[in-house]
C-alpha cells in the first residue's frame, strides 16, 4: 500500500464530507479503485469504515451551526436503514465488475443532473 496516497485520499474525502456531505462514495471509492487498485467491493467496504468518524465530526459541526432538520432526518431514517439492507443484498449478489459499472453510471447521472439540472 502506498501510505501517502492513502493519507491524501483520506484528507480529500474528509474535506468533501464536510463541504458536500459526501466523501466515501464520491472520493474514496474511485480513488481506491483507480490509484490503489482495490476492487470495487473492497473500496466500498473500506470507505464505509472511514465514513463513520468523518460523518460524526461533520454532523457535530453542522449541529453546532443549527443546520440540522431533525424532523426530516428522523422520517428518512427507517427507510434509509431498510434501503441499506436491500443495497447490501444487491451488493452481495453483484460481481465487483458489475458493481463498478453500476457505480460509474450512477456517478455520471448524478454529475450531469447537478451540472445541468435545475
């Protein structure tokens, strides 16, 4: 493993987590697959582990700033948890190569929508 690359990936994922609420999927997964030659499943699993502390820090800072919509968050949580379980079931069924294609397509669609959508 290249420690410098791992540290840089972690640093930029922390910045994007705080700025945009993303970091694992948007920064770490592509970086680990492209720069560290991780297969997609290993990259996803590793990024989820890193997301826990970085998200907690970001949540604490946003909470201090009074930016939380607790009602919406509490309403989303049950189905988000269910979605996570369904997503894990799909993750277990898909080969890493197919997961990589699905992820790339998703990133492309989201990027186009953000650039050109309303």
